C-alpha cells in the first residue's frame, strides 16, 4: 500500500519515454505536480521495473524550460513572442494553404519524431494531419532508425508491422547483434525489465551471445561476446546461412518460398571468406550456426546498430532467414509474433517499396515515407516540387538526421515552418510557429505501436491524470493543425477533435457492418470511444466472433475499454502464441517469402563490397541509459556521470595516434572536436560517439550547459541503405588527430 500525505494522491500511468512501456505509480500533490515516481509492482508486465528516465518523469513533465503557450517568430528580428491559439492557427491557415496553392501539393512536408510512437495523438491524429497535408513529402525518425527491419518484414511477411520478436522469456539461446537493451531498454522488442529477462534466461540454463563492436553492458551479461567490424553484420549472418546449408543443418518448419534462391545467394559467403571482413573467426561462425541449429529453441535478434548501416535491410532479412532455417520462426522460444489487443492497420495487399521515389535523388519510398537523408536537398534544390514549408511534430532532425549541419542550414531556407514541440531547440528555432503539447500528465496513454512488438501479450490504458484547464489537448492541437493546413476553420460550436473521431468511428463501423452498435462505445470523450472501438474490433475484442479468449476478458464478453478501466495496472493476455503465421501473412504466395527479389538483388551490392579494405578507423554511435535521443538532456538528475558526450577509443589507438585529451575527428561530411575517453571496451579500429548531443542553439539551460557535440556533423546523408533508404550512422570512416 502506497503511503501518501494529506493533499497527495497516487495515480497509475504507463511510462511514455521508451519502448519498454513500464507501469508507473505516480504521486501527485494537491496542485497536481508529480512529486514521486515508482514502478508499478502490480503491473503484470513490468512488475515494478523503473529506469532512471522513468524516475525523472516529474522533472520532464514540468521542465521550467518547456514551452507552455504558442510562440510566433518575427523573421525580421528573429524574436519570439507568445500568441493565442487562435492567432497561431490563423497564421498557419493563412500561410500553408497559400504556399501549397502557389507551388503545388508536394511543397509542404511533414517530419515526425520518435515520440509520436509513444502518444495517443501520434497514433490516432497525426495520420489525419498527413492526409490533410496531402503530400508525398513525409519523413520521420524511422529512416534514421528501424526502417530496414520494417522493409525486411514487409517483404518477407507481406506487412511491415509483422515484425518477429525474440521470445525472451522462453528461449534457450539468444544471438543478439547491434542491440544494447541494458542501456536502451529494448527496441522493436517491447520488454519491460529487459535486463531481468536476460538474467532469467541465463538462470534457467539458456545461452546468450552478443555481437557488437563494443563490449557493452549487455555484452558483459552474456555468455559470450564477439567483436565485429561495424557494418559487417550481413556478412556474418550470411556465413551462418551458408553453414546451415553446407552442413545440412536445416529444420524449416513453416511454409516458405525461395529456399533455393537463399542457398544460391549464400554460396559465396563462406565462413572463411566473411571472417576477414567481419573480424569473427571462421570456426566461430561455424560454431554459432551449429549452436543455433542444435538449441532446443533459439532466436536471433538484431537492432539499431545493425539497422543504421549500409546493409541494414539485408541484415534484418538474414536474421529472419536464420530464424526460419533453424525451425525457430513462429515457435515458442524462437522468433514470434505478438497479438496486440487494439485493431491495427488492416492490410489487404502485400507490402511494396519504391511505389514512388524522391524528387532529387530518386530514393525509394517505404511505408509512405521518404528517407530523412534526402530532406535537406528536397528543401534546397530548386525546381518543381521543392519543399517550401515544413511541419515537424516532436522531432529534432537538426540533431538526429545525417549531415545535421546541412539540414540545419536547409531549415533556415524554408518559407514557412510549424513545429509541434515542447522545446525551443536546434530544429524548432527555425519555425515560424511553435505549438506546445500539454504536460505528459494531461494526456491519456495507450501504446498502439509498441504493443505490436511485445514479448508477452498485454494491454494497459491510462486516462489523463490532470485536467487541461482550458488549453487544447495534444490530439486537439494536431486536429486543429490538420484543419488549418487544409485551409479550413473549425465549425462554430463544433469541437474539431470530435468531428475527426466521429468520422473515423462511423467509417470503421460501417466497414465492419457494425454501425448500429455505435451507441455501445464507452468513454469520457471521443478519443476514448475510438480506443474502445479498436479494442472491441481487435483480436481479443468483444465484437470479434473469433476473438482470443482470456480469463480477464471473458467476464466482459471480450476485450473493450471497460476491461482496461477496471484493470488500471494493465492486463496480461498471456505468452506469445505459436503458429500465427498463416493468420498474419499478407504475401501474395501465402507463404513466408525467404528470398524477396528486391533483397536478392541487393546481395549484388553486398558481394561487391566483400573485398573492400576496411578504413583505419570507423565511427559508430552509442546508447546511454539516461539519455533519450536528443530530447532529455535538459533533465538535471539525468545529466553527468556516464551520460556525457565523449569519444570512446581503444587505448591502443589512442596511444598510436597520440590522443590524450581532445581529438579532432574528421569524416567526408564534417569535423568535430571532442574529448576522448580511452576504454578497452571498444575494439581497436572503432570509435564511438553518442547521438542526440550538440545543444548549442537551444533555449534549454541544462542541455546548453552540457551541450556536447552533434555526432551527425560527421555522418553523411549521401550514404543510405539501398532498399529502405535508412541513414547510415554506423561504420562511418573517420580520421583522428590531437586537438
Ligand atoms: S525503461 Fe523505458 S518505459 Fe521503463 S521506466 Fe525507463 S524509460 Fe520508462
């Protein structure tokens, strides 16, 4: 029982800060300030786990440097002033439709930052904004992060959201590449207390192997750590695939297409050949293949360190090829598919890439987005379709995109820019209008995106904890922005949010043939009614005749919002279910496409680079537990200690190069001066800089005082992973000299 003092209250909420979706127990004082944060021990998924970021939620929620009222910038003087909501929306409604009318629909672009994956507004209302803008110039943090995973999944399973996750709680063998969940808390693998789940794997006699150019905290927890040259993961995985074929270790248990094509593609990548490129000895590669094949159950999992490379999509593809070849795809203890409770996007046609290409560099679209690596040139290159206006929602691409310096300069050339953001930062300083979201405590929470990748089926809804006090909700800000960019004014006496929600509800129910059941939806507002509808129509839903039954939903006749309101600690829906493949597949063949033509074609590119001589030094990124991309460096309790912006370098390299204190780092794209931190935990020939730093143009006092440098001054937006267009952040050639 939580003890609270007079005037205080406790409230339950999901942490919105990372993919681990931990349940929180918050204490609020009589003025609704968050004064204490604890892990919610009764949450059946996170069981009380809390990391330092979650513990700082109160500081973040009411950061004194956040923006609380709309802001308008005077371009002549560069001065900011506060404005009313009406004035801000009026200005947007005046400028963006006029620019679009003059220059065409593609002249307005949209950029979505990572936090959109963690908010109800991002999931339910940003798509409405994108439709209102009616542009193909849509960009997001996805192409600086996980797009290769989604492209590989889309081509193999027919749906980019059908991403297998390692069955952490049951697997006997985990091979992990380019992932550091002890710092990141996991990604595209929603698993609160990831560290505890890995320790449990080892306690029950399982084996864990980590492949990484750094001996990370995760690697130290493993049975075995293997150094690998940055960007060479696809070669290692091909070496394993080759061995599985060559030694007849196949155990394919799901219906697949393209086995012979995979065998042919792997032909040249013998362990001996790839050993030189990866730095992993041939006999180790053969042993890994044999261990994966022999384990009672096994899963290969690869994340951001392998996605943000030149061969990111091939790497993600080969991960699932190995899971399939060893009989571990869609099997308990292997790589499995979550069953999220809320109705997701219902895909009727197989996923495709490159349905259209970008204007300047003809880079492929994926999931309706262009690569962030091409935004700068789309703004600066003159011609029809040039981007003249930009809307950013919860994103700071000036720090998080490749060639950040170039993008920063490009943003200054825009004719009009709007940012929905809580901070005046390196990106939003270029905006004409900033629309701030409310406090986190003033927003409801449901994890539409992340529960699709959970290692256990689970659902939890958190209503807003604190009233809005007359200001618009985040959802309403986005809905009104959608109206403004399409040149519409809200109808008098009609709430734009309700208008949007009613349209969506009516359309969805009409399609489902359930329009007459509209009145059954519960919820205090139209957003909650939408969530209720999505739960009722989801796989566990009350309105689904084929619903998955569970003890907790059964008394309600199936999942609905009331189930979650009555169970505020969250609802456990059980371990991942094996044998889901026929149901989740959306491929034309109705089988797992082991050899999608787009990826087999890209193997040519991989093969061509096999004999490349590795540059002397390669730069990689680095995750930090108390950091969250670019946006949590203003929280004083999180800054300092290991959470600093330094260049990790092997002592052997530091001595060889005469580096003792600070180094000048040069790449093809730029140059930085940065403190060096020699450590044996990074392999020789590799240096590492954390990303998201470089707060030199920010109004955030703490972040400015610990500015660090922008690692993306060194990355190069001309380099992308070909199939997905994802930016390349790992394996950037650099040279170092003493500063
Ligand atoms: S691990 Fe992620 S979700 Fe959990 S408390 Fe930390 S930041 Fe929040």
